[in-house]
C-alpha cells in the first residue's frame, strides 16, 4: 500500500490501529469504506479530467508541419475507430478496478488478521488510485508529445479536405507551408486531431493496462501462492493480451496511425508503468506487511 496515498486519502484512515479495530461495527465499516472509496476515486478522476481539458485546450496546441504533396501515406480514407474511445476507457480505466477488487478480495479472504474488511477496501482503493495517477501522467505526457511532434495522421487529407483551387500542389516534391494549407472542413477539432498522430494514445492506454496487470497479477500470484489468484491470472492475462494487440493493430488498419506511432505508444506506456510498479509486490512480506495481514501457515514470509 503506497505510504503517501495512505496518509493523504480518506481510505487510508481505514487501516486503523489494532486496539481500535474491535470496537468497530462491520456494517458501519462497509458504509464508511464505500463512501471513502467513492470520494477518493472521484476526486482523482475529477481533478485529472479538469486538468487534462485545460492542458489540451489551452496549454498546448499541435505543431503544424508543412504538407508534402508527394506523400501518399497521408491520403488514406477516414474510417471510424474499431476500438472506440468509450470502449477504450471502459476497458483501460474501468476493468482494472474490478481485477484489483477480485484479487485483493481473494487475498484478504485467504489471510488472517483483524479488521480485514476495512483493510480490503483501503488497499483496493489505494492500488487503483496509484494506477489512475500513472494513467493520468501517461495521458498528459502523451498529449504533450502529440502536440510537440505534430505528425499528421494517415487520413489527414480526407479530414482536412484541402481547398486545392487555392493550394499549388502541382509537383510531388513540393512542400506546402502550414499557413498555405487551407482546410475546408468546418470541424476544427477533427482537423486538430488529424495533426496528432504520434504517439498512439489508444495503444499507450491499452499497453498501460496490460503492463500493469502483468506485473500486479504475476507478483500477487507468485508471492502469495494462493491458487485462486494464480487461476485468475491465467484467465485474465491472455484475454487482455489479445485485446491489447487487437487495439494496437486496428490503429494501423483503421488508418488512424502509422506503425511507428503504435511503437511510440508502447514505449510511452512502458516508461510510465514500469518505474512505478516494478518495485512493488516483490516479495511475500511486501504484500502482506503493508496490508497488516498474515498468510496462512502454509506460506512463509520471504
């Protein structure tokens, strides 16, 4: 359990001293835990969303690259996303919460200790909040890179719908400067998006989830030796791996990204997740001690 989050969140208060634990009514604990969980997660999401809209709307704008007349890779047809934004957010933001709930629920059920219910809610919330914070960080870095690089998407020409009558693109080696590239599409947001190809945000979000789950599930399975967690790991990881690869591949086949954009998204996700989570849950003691519970007699602390 991250010590910093434990001290600055509502849920961190649920890990009470043992002398107070026996005085708590379990129904009151559940109500209090749910309220704290909703408050903590809602605050993180609300602040992150507001900051992102400010950042993307006012703090940064896409660099406008010159348009190369002979680059046919920018003249692909515009296609809808196979993996839409709502689908992406539901999977990459929503589903890890339920994975964490299931894993932590199994762990606390199979462990010994007092006040386990409160500690379960606190740990679940704090692990998920840590995931949300790294997700938000990755999103801000992604938007900054998109705007700084300003790479045009493969469907840029169709989205822009250039006014060719007033654009002299009469030779393949000619370069049209941004101020001369007149787009007739009235949807300014769509045109802005067409200039933010690198890195792939969908890929970054999908791999952010996959890398986190790979570390979390493997560590929790290996160092707790709980059979149910191990079974759940083999159920979850292959499913998410297929979904992640499908998401990455369709970014190219839908003509929203180039292969190098997808590679950039993978690298970005790895750079955000690995430094934060790779040092977590490295041993049995690092799992049980912060949660203030103990394994059953068949498991020895490392």
